[in-house]
């Protein structure tokens, strides 16, 4: 089989029109049209996808690192325009492909690691230890030892972790670099609760008790760290303001923290249209109230609750459409007020480096997941079930659904058989390979406009951030999806990522 060489750098208008046509051949009954990168458009129109799936299996993850480097530049430009000392860290937990570690390292970005293996791989990829942070929720003695030996900064979450590290560093007669993780900030007259970190009101008494000597040879407070749930810019402003007060308190007793790390949670938007997003939720609520036909499988609520004819609760889904995202979101934070100056000016006044650890927003545009259609069957209710060679863990985060319309790439055999004649449209659901009633790949009902047959491919766009790997499982001993990397040069074939290379 001759390898298709994909030129993903040159996209013409005809390719875009073809992709748009295929997008229309697979869309939600209530459409949610996704943002698709030019390289994805090129791949879908090249004929390469079928060869890749034949060679590497289904499902298949395809990744490309150029968008990650573009996203890093955008964040850095926002900070640079405000004269901030700034360091972005790629959160490895968002995607396990080593190509993103290499690409971030080439840009001078850091790596946020959340396990011993992630840390070892970052070091093996040549990332300097001063550009690695360990934020693991659970840190074994072995992981702490590796951090000390490699001089990687550790985000310390609790007293037991702190004391275990202090004992370990003393036994090794080495210095451990730490960032105290804070939580419990006040915002809008309420306390921001979190399972992570020291309460911001208790951290200084803890330091007085356990690290009163700022010249301690074994633990050095390099900075302060926090990570807030959800995506509120206003909450980050409040957290930064309180964190600066702790910075001053530490300096007053001789410590020399040099950075504030605001963690991740930087939002991104998957969809093109706010109207489509709002229309979907309006009609979904109507369906839950039996005011229209369901638009999800068996009227799945997506986290909402109906009680006595009223809807309560919040959708259990990522906000797939958001208006303030990425670098613009960061800019709003930096320009917010902080006691008569901007947040950026306040951080500069303390001579601090600002750090953040995006995962999803750095991976915006970096990957797609492909699966082969294996069967079609019609239910007694008239809906079609489209069986794909994948399971629900292979394109899922903690959200109840993947709220982006997939693309349909027809096989050469389907195109040859159709000869320009389309079958009738069909409506139904994508189902997975796990032997459970609940293995729906997308809960939303989709509409297919003709010529959907076994061997065709379904493409889930923009899945690099969390969707590919965060919950993947080898249920039934299915193999994990393999990951191929598009090269930066157009005359080179794709290659397996280092995590899959034999």
C-alpha cells in the first residue's frame, strides 16, 4: 500500500467546500457545528484517513503540534505586551502524546506533570527540570524522591505531603523546591471550596509552625500555586489578589517566592455558533418536558432534572461554546483592577513570574479521533444505530456527551457504489463496542444525508484536549487507540507517536 503524503499546509477553497458538504451529511438533529482546523479539512479530503485506519486500526487519534505552538505564542504575546515575566506549562494529563511535550519544549514552555511516568517522560524528552512542575493529586514517596533528585518543583497540597517531603529531603541532604498550593479564596462574598490546597487563611500559621527558618537547607518555597474549578475569570482575579497578600507575608518572614501559578481552567470554544448552542439547550429542555420529540438517546437529560414539570440543576457538560477564551480570557484577568492598578502591574510590582498550566486551551486545534462504521440497524422506533469500532471511553471526558457534530468521510467503495445517487437520509445514534446499553458515543441524535455504509469513517474533531486519553479504557481487552503524528514537513508521512512506537 502506497502511503498518502498529506500536504496540510496548503488548503484551497475547493477543499473547504468539500469538507463543508461532508459536514452537512452528518449533523445533529439540532446542529452543533464544530470549529475545524485547515489541517483537519485537508486530511478529510485527501483520501489518507482510510489508509491510516487500515494500517493503524480503529479508533485512531491523529495529532498535529503546530496549533499548540500557535496557542503558546498567543498566551506569551498577551503577557509580553504587559511586560510580564511569564511561563506557560503544558498540562500533560490533557494528552499523553510525547509530540506535544517535544513541541512545548521547543517553544521554551514548561511541562506540568501529574504522575511519576509523566515526570520521567518529560525528563527523558530533555525538558529542563526548572521548566517542570509536579502537581500530582497523590504523590507517592517514590514520586517525591524523583522530584528531589531531579530538582523539579513540587506543588505541595497538604501537611502530610509537606512533612513527608521535608523528611525525605533531610534524609537525602538535598534541597526540595516547593510551591505551596492555596485554596479557599473569597469571591463575591462566598468561599471558593476545593479539595486541593491549604486554606489561604491557614497557610501562614502553617509556615510559621513548620518552616519558620527561611534559610532551611532542605525546603525552599519557590512560589505559590492554585487551581480553581470551572472557568471564571473573576474568581481568578480574586484568587490572585489574595495570593499576593500571602506572597508579602512570606517575604516578611524571610522567604523569597518568585512566582504565582494560576493553574489551568483556561476556557476554549469548540463550536462556531452561539445560536446553535442556545437552540440546542432550549429544545432539549422542551424535550425533557415532553413538549417535543427527544433529541438525545432515550431522552438522556445531560445532567438536568425534571421535578413536577420544572427543570432543575446544571448540565453535566463542558461549555462547548464560550465567548471569552484563551489568550483573550487571560488578558481580561491581567487588565482587571487590583487596588488601583492592574493585576499585571501588581504582579510586576512584586517582581514575580506569572505561570499557568493550560491543557485543553493549549491543545485547541491539535487533534481528531477517527472511527470506522461497522454496521447500521434500525430500531422498532425508527431510529438507526450506527456501530463504530470504538467504545465510549475513547472520546470522553467527565462530560455526559461530546457536544460537537462529527464529520462523515465516505469510503472509496461507498462513493463508487453511489455514482452520484444518494440514499434517503437517516437519523440515529452512534453506538460503541462495549457490551452495555449505555455505550453511546454521542448521546445526541444525528442526521446522516445518504450513503452511510460500513467502511465509512466518522471523524470527531478537536479531541486532543482530554477527549482522547483522559478516560480511555481497555474494556473487553480492546486495544487502546493508537496515535499518529502529522509531520511539520509536507513531504513526510505521518508517524506513530513515541508512546506507541515499537
